[in-house]
C-alpha cells in the first residue's frame, strides 16, 4: 500500500481557507469533546498541528471550559482539561 502523504505534494491553505477550517472543525469537534471528554485527529505535519492548536483554542471558547491538546507526531488529542472534568 502506498503512503499517499509521502508521495503527494501538499498545497498550503490560504489564510481564508485556514480561517474556515478552524471555525468548521471547532464547531464539529466541540460537541464531541463535550460528550466524550476528548477526540483524536490525524495531524502528521507541523502545519496541521498548528491548525489543530488553533482549533483547540476555539473549542475552549465555544465550550467556555479549559481544553488542552497534545500530539505524538502523528495524531493529536483534543481534550477537556483533566482538572475541569
């Protein structure tokens, strides 16, 4: 099986696309974080991790609760702060 992420060049998002991505993902993930306590997303590049950091901040604003994120280099977990659960 071919790893598409290594063979396909990635086109960076424009500022407008980044703004839409952050807003859309935050809306989608905030409900799941509220219901489950955490959500795991794929974030293999520095750009994706940066975008999901922005999503994490926005999820915290939507939920009006502390939200954290951490990454292992391939995936990122967005979760309610353990002290706030």
